[in-house]
């Protein structure tokens, strides 16, 4: 059975600042000044990196016990390569990330082999990673003039 998640994004006055909302939780997104923003929040592609890291962390925490894996601490470092000239219309290059890299850090007494196997499990179960790796069909539901 499918579950539908909903979110909204609304332009704030001035600059490129945007307020996003999902289930009453708000995130302010913006662009750095060198990309035309006012640097009032992370930009959307940084939010993608954060969403991936958060999703991997949630999967690790939610499934560790069931996977017979224990850890004291977990964090993920992420980075992605993007050519801003595509977004700015200055070059005919891909607008999005060309590659995302991440390193999972476990504070654990488990073996390296067991940590690698659990990391594989995290990657297979992470919905955000799946969306990024396999793409998602984007469907515009319409354009409304108000």
C-alpha cells in the first residue's frame, strides 16, 4: 500500500529565500550570496545531502537491533559535485549532482566485515538513497494562476 507524503514550498519576499513545510515542520532554504541568494539557509542541493544522511542514520538506528548490529554512535559525511554554471544558464552542463559520495562512521565493537555488511543493508533500505540512485518520475499536476 502506498503512503503519500506532502510538502509545500513558498517564495519569501526578496532574494531567493524559500520556506518549505511538511506536516507543520518548516525549513528555510536559500542560496549562497555568490549564487544570487541571501545565505539565510542551506540550498536545496545541500538539503538533498542532509536528507540522504538523515535517512541513512534513521535506517541504521531503526534496524540495528533486528540486524544484530550494535553501535554507540553513527554519523555520515556527505559531499556532492555540481557545476553551478548549469543552474545559472552559463553552460550546457547537467544542473544536478554528477556524483554524491558518503562515508559512514560507526563507533562500534563489531568487526569491519560486519560493519560493511550493515552499511550495505542501510544503502539497500534507505528510501532517499533509492530516490537518488534510481530516479523518480516527476509529474507536474498543473499550473494554477491566482
